[in-house]
C-alpha cells in the first residue's frame, strides 16, 4: 500500500534528520543495507501489522537503547498477564498478574509459540532497540509482556512447567490491561530500608522518575500530584535529606544502592544524590544536542532560541547550549546541585545489571569514574557513551509511535567514540538455584561484603 511506503519514508527521513549519531553502534554500510531492505519490504507490505514488525527490525540495526517503536494508543496499557525474569538464560514467571490454573510464581516458561523460550526472546529482541547480546536479553525478558502484545497480532501459545511438580502445562495467554505500562508494575520508584545487622542502608531505586510527567509521593516513592517540576525536585531532595539524616543518626557504615531494575528517567536525580557523597568537583558527562525540525517542533520555546546562533542540523555542545539558554537546558540535568552540609562518609556499594539503563547508567558511570563507590553485579545494558534523550513522533497513516534520540552523552573516563561497556568492579550473577529458593545472589553477596566494613 502506498500509505505504508509513505510512512516508511517519513520514518527514515525523521530519523536521519534527528538522531545525533546513527553510526555509533552500526557501520554506514550496515545502516544503508538495513535502510534499503526496510524500504523495499515496506513497498510491498500488505498490512500495518506487518509494517510494524519491519519498522522494529529496521530500528534495531541502530540498537542505541533509546530509539524504538513505542506502544500505540490501541495497545496502551495492554500486556500479557505475567511478569518475567531471565536467570542463567532460563525464563521464569516472576509474578502472575491474574490467576493461572496450576501455575504459580517461579514457574519456568519452556517454550513460546513452539520455540524454546530463550531462542524466542533472542528473536523477539530484534523488534526492540536493545543490543542483540545474551546479557541484554534480561531487558527483553522485562519488557517482553509489552513488546510482544505491541508487535504481534495473534495470541501466544506458551508451554509452562509448573513449579510444584515440573509437569508442563500448555497455556494460551491473552492480553490484559494492567494499569500503567511499565515492566515491574506500579511499584514505588525508590525506597529505603535500614539493615541493622550490618549498619547499612539499602536504597532500592527502580526508576529515575521523569519529573515532567510522573506523579509520585515522597513517602512511598511517588511524588505528590499536580506539582510543578521545581516542586517535584524539592520532594526528591526532601527524601534524600531524610535518608541521609537517618543514616547519620544510626551511624551507618555503608549504603547499598540497587539499580539492577532501573531503566532510567531524569538524570538530574542522580546529581542530587551524588552531592551527598562528595564535596569535591567531579568529572561529569559532556555531550551535544542535534538541532532538528522535530526537536524545534517539540520544544520550540527552548531549542528554537538556538537557531538564532546555530543552523538547523548543527550538533550543539551542552556548553554552547547552556551559554545561550542558561539553566533551562538538557545540560542542566548533569550538573551537581549545591552540596548539603556534610557528606556521607560510609562505603557506597552500587548493584548493576543488564536492565540498568540510560539515566541509571549515567549515575553508575559517575560513581565509578569518580571513585565514589564499588560496583557489584553485571555489566549495564548499554554502556557509558551513546545516544540519550528522546522525542516521540507519530507516523501519519499507521499511527505507529516512534521514539528517536536527539542527544549524545560522553562518559568522563573513556574515549569519545568508545562503545565500551560499563563493567562492575566485582562480577556477581543471580543463579537459578538461589532464585528458586527465594534468594538474591547479588544482594546477599553485597550484604556479606558490608558486614566486613563494620
């Protein structure tokens, strides 16, 4: 259909005029081949469902972690009725969101539509903008209930081994609507527990909440409703003050910050926390923003001012941005806030994994590059350098929503063109045996390490 091909051309043109560096993780030759294949397929596509799969495969050749297909309005909030987790290349039901006859949590998914679960995930991940590597499958497992429902038009047939007796049970899972579509449900974005036996705080930090669009209250990890961005920052800062006051009053010797399930959000929250960890000037990320018609259309009141000094298509460094726009700029997200009185003097332990992404990766990189703590767990999902910050646009005919990055970050401790992974100081991975016993391999190792610091 002509409409589908027009959508394909619109997608390619918008991508090429907006993205900060299409060739950071794929070569020009690879991109050109993917582009040609996508346009050729789109020219003969017969349905928007087929086209959505083609678009997803094309965007995967960029695999920058931020450029991807989004949930369409028709599928918003729909998902398969399970939360999944990948442990040692085996897929388990972390939580069933509706009653499944004979199935309980921690049951293993053996196959999906006739394919072994691991192989199915490896194929499905090509429909998402995450790297086609085994450790990044952790992200696919987390996002699987949404990505599958979004990009396929038939119901999945799933073979599950019941946890009680390991007997396989064939299920045909259906799409369900379960509130806000995020991988771990509407759980608190952050929360503090004090581990008295090791004199340590444990901050379970699941999201760098996007303060522009999410409402959540400080006490439970959700900031209050109907608040300005400035007021929401004040709530986050109040939470941090309370947390570090409690750690100080209790004489805490360490702080464990768990980012293993944190896929990002607003990077400014990391700067607020780092201010409590050091009084020194730290090495920060640098970067640039690409001026594009889509960016100016979306944020014209801010970025339109840059057109007075820089031509369309320019890659404007964050320093240049700040000189023109002042604090009202993306660069401000990476600036440290004014440090509070005194700093936390205990040991900081940061837990990372393949689902640690975007703003959470930036925070982890700053901790590592400035020697502010010890990283434990697995490598993060994408790496320190790379595209960041994104805009959504809608394809005219299919109404598919595409997210595209428009800014590029540069990690302090590595070269500009490096796509090197952010590796932990101490490698530790969750095991299947511990998972089935309800144990957290990585956290238990961190707790034992902190005991030695008392």
